[in-house]
C-alpha cells in the first residue's frame, strides 16, 4: 500500500522575513558608509547616502540595539 502525501510550501512568509533581513543588512551597510563619508568630510556622498537610507525606511531601531 502506498500513500501520497501532498505538501505545498508556503514560501511567501519566508520571502517577507528574508527581505526584511536583507533590507536591515543593507541599511547597516549604508549607515556604515555614511559614517565613513562624514568622517572624510565628503558632503556629496553624505547627501546621497542619507537619501538612500530614507528610501529604505530609515533606522527604526534605537542605536545599540
């Protein structure tokens, strides 16, 4: 006797969690690049990086968390 087991993966939830994680990682990279640009005094790059950070939604966490 063989039985079939049907399995339908719900990948939509995984993608949402993954995209949030990737967005957070990208945000951290941009913030790090912003800190370097500010340290070097590169105003043009600072403005561009700030705009990109705002496009990603900014940092919703408190610093150091």
